[in-house]
C-alpha cells in the first residue's frame, strides 16, 4: 500500500510501499498552477492567476503584453501582474493627457503587486462593442509606455449610404467611403459627396 502520510491514499496498515501513493494537483505543465509533485490531476489547472477564462494580458515593468487585443463582444480580458512593482488598469481618464479615454464604458482594476509566477489583477467582460484604451496610472508608468487598447466586436462602416457599408459591423471604425457616384472631378456627373471613394 501507500506508506507516505502526505499522500491522498495513505494506508496506515501498509508496511511496504507499493508505489501507489496518489498526490493530487495540476499535472498540466502548461498551466499557471502546475504542480510537478502531483501524479493525479484533480481538475484544478488554471490558465492564469485569476482562474478565469479569457484573453490574458501580462503586466510587467512598464508594459502590458500584448498591448493590443481584439476580442468578440462579450469577451473577457484577464490581467496578471508578473512584476514585483505595483500596477493597475485604468480605462477611465488618460494618465498622459488628463482627458477621458472616451471608452464606450469606463473600466478599472485596483493596484496590485506581482511576482514572477503572476498575481491576479482582475478581469473585465466587455459587452459593449467599440475601441477601448487604458493605461497604468501609477507614477509615470503610462508615460513610459504602459498603455493598451482593446477592440471589442466587429469594426466596419455603419453608414448604409457608404460604398463599403458592412451589415456585420458592430461599431463604426471611421473607414466609411463615399457612395457609388462619380469620383472624377473632371466628369460632368462628378458627385462631391463621393470624393472619398476609391
């Protein structure tokens, strides 16, 4: 039987260890909480320090990695601090300009100190399509490049009169071109409204 009192299946009556000792834990070496001493997977494996499914952004010294994400509407972003410094997530007022980011919805996560394996900063589920910007508002972190963007949903032209109108677009990305008229300024039927057409 198992003679190790630390094992899940310790047998106090066993006097010869038969190698059957069970040590539950996360056995996936790719998981955030991999346990090299575990030999029985207990379903506890996590892809990040928060234990939340979503796109992972790592906070390090003066950087969010990746700094630009694209996610579907309803998608979740998880932030993990892998720096020994304090960092936060500020999606409200730009630390660089002092002006609102103009995000469809403001968001933020409090300051947290990290470590080499990563600590959970938090997660945000984005249910409103659009472009979001954020930074770390601690000290001069944003000024040193600790900024990020998240594109939520499908971008495109939402002007039904434009030549590149997209019925699938969830937010307007400023790409609308003029209608289908003549764009040659020398033509007798030149339509000034369509001057942006290509």
